[in-house]
C-alpha cells in the first residue's frame, strides 16, 4: 500500500516498515546512509534507486518528523 509518493508499506516486506515502492529498501536506511556521509550517487548505486526515490524518502521523513509531538517531563 502506497502511503506517500514512492513510499509503500507491506507487512510481508521489512516487517511493514516504509520502503521505496517496488523495492525492499527501507526509508530509514536511506536517511541513515545520507546522515552517515554517503552521497546521493553512492546511495543510488548501492541500492539501485533513483534520485527521486531519495527525495521521496527525505520528504516522507520530514513530514513524519513535523507531525511528531514531544512531551517534556521535568
């Protein structure tokens, strides 16, 4: 089931975690690799995805974080 452009979930793939549609590449993996210093080109070559897939993963992550609620406990 597509939950965002180019992002899908399926309980049979990666335990239902968001992945790039048509692949088994989790969104969290892409974000982690970029955060770790890999370039777009390196991620694209390593996981056989497109620049648009990477941008979709970043967009999905940004939207997910923007709706997150943080509660401070003093």
